[in-house]
C-alpha cells in the first residue's frame, strides 16, 4: 500500500497509488500498520523535517 502526506501534513493512504509528491510503501498487514508509530522512519521516507501525524484510519483498532 502506498502512503503520502496530504495538504494538512497527515500521512494517509494513496488509494490510487498515483498521488502527487513523495510516497512510502508499506505492507497492508496489521503488524506493518502498527509499526507506523515510528514516525521518524516516515519522516525520513517523506523527507519531512516538520510535524507529521498519522490519519486515524491508518491506526489499527482492536476490531481489525
């Protein structure tokens, strides 16, 4: 699954896989999504120095 940073500085899914800007690829498994909390790795992938947040839809819940 491809991730991108939206205009609000949130990491979101790139549903089309063709969104503009830098993207980062992660596997869609629960373990990979739980690992997204290591925001420093995402900052490096997106070459971001400022604040980055995860969109709530990316964070697995207990029901997932």
